[in-house]
C-alpha cells in the first residue's frame, strides 16, 4: 500500500524523464549517436521537473545539456567529424582551472538563487551544479579525473533529490554514480592502451 501511494505521487514527466535519461546514458556508453535524441527528450522533461521543484541551478545546468545534445545531434546528422584528444591525467594547471570553475559557478549560482528565487536549498543546488560544470570541463579536456568530479555532483544530488521527493531522480543520480565508476575504469583501460600504442610506435 505504501509503495502504491508513493508511486502515485510521482508525476508522469518524472517517470518518462528518468526513463529517457537512462536510455540516453546506456546508448552513449555504446557510442550510439541516437543517444542525443533520447537525451533531448529526457532533458526537456527534467527541466520541467526541476523548475517546479525549485531546483533552479539544476534547471540551468540541464539547459546546457539540452544545447549540447542538440549540437551533438547536429554534428552526427551532418557527418562532421572531430579528432578526439587522447585521454590523459589532469596536471596542476588543470586542477587550478577546475577549482576556479567550481568556485565561480557555485558563487554565481548561490548568489542568484539566494537573491532572485524562492528556492529552499540554494547551497546544495549550487553545489550539485558547480561540481557538474567542473566535471564537464574535465570531460571535454579528456581528463580521466572527470569521473571523480562528476561523482561528487551525483553524491550530493542523491540526498537533494530525496529531500525534494524526486525519488526517481535520486535513483537516476545513484545510477549515474555507478556508471561513472565503470566509466573511470573503462577510460583507464583506454589510456593504458594508448600508452602501449605510443611505446610500440617509438620502438618501431
């Protein structure tokens, strides 16, 4: 009875948004370009849910995800190819940039949420968003530590979503936490393979 009452409280946008987001992550892990289409649908629904939950930093962050999903779909659709940077370990200058990105993002987000919104969780909402921005920058730079920073965001997001009664999004954050662990292991293997190729080329 309790489970049924709990399920009835979840709006359909949350169900569908989480479902599409999980499909997108699984397709992206297999490098399937259709992940962008599921991502666009999932992000739009997530933006609706986050706005009504007064998680405005999460709403803004998902707006960025939306733009990146549209861009990714455009690149795939029209066949433009970019050479990916090799995976590498973050150096001191990278960490300085990441810390600055996190601090700047948190400061701007907290100030805006505190002064211009009716949110009841400006600190936690800003922290989730700030770590996500830092992690996304590291991912764009193909630094293996991006999974660590993204999991800081996921770890904070789980209790935040529970606090907002967004139980499916709490589950999604936990799911992403696990995916990030495997993502780190996968990137580590790829990085070792890269080193073997470089060594082989040098020996030849």
